[in-house]
C-alpha cells in the first residue's frame, strides 16, 4: 500500500521510531539508552553514506560536515551523535580518509 512509496531510509527511520520499551501497562524506571544509541548510530551512518563520498583531491572542513549532519538530525527531530563519535563513524565508513589540521585548532579537514 502506501508503505511502498517510502524510500529505504524513510522505512528505516520509521522502524527505529517504533516503541521498543515496556508496554503501556508496565512501569520502567530507566530509559533504554542502547536503543537510542543504536538509532543515533544508524542515522549517522545513513547520512554519511548518502551525503559523502571519498575523493583524494578534496578536503572538507570537519565542522561544516558535522553542521550539515546536525541540520539533518534537527529535521528528523533526532539527537545527533557528538562530533567525536561522528568522526569515529566517518573513519569506520571511510577507513582511508585522513584528517588534517590546516591552521589552528578548529581548522581540521577530512
């Protein structure tokens, strides 16, 4: 039916939004952080794979890349990974990428 119209990314997002905690009749004193962490990780991986590609002759400012990812998360109303964790995921997906600092602190590029 209408589900066929959604992209794979949208289907994954909707799946990750399904409740995974106790049912309404049960009480839970703690939040399931592992599912939040997994959803955040999947959003970051999805964004990186869909918006970035490796080019040997191109450098992008790390902060610009992270800011674009944060805007994506804001639009989906999901919490972004920290800049440090986001950088680790980029290195997992693109193991050949090297970060370079061109200038002072805060001027790093991929």
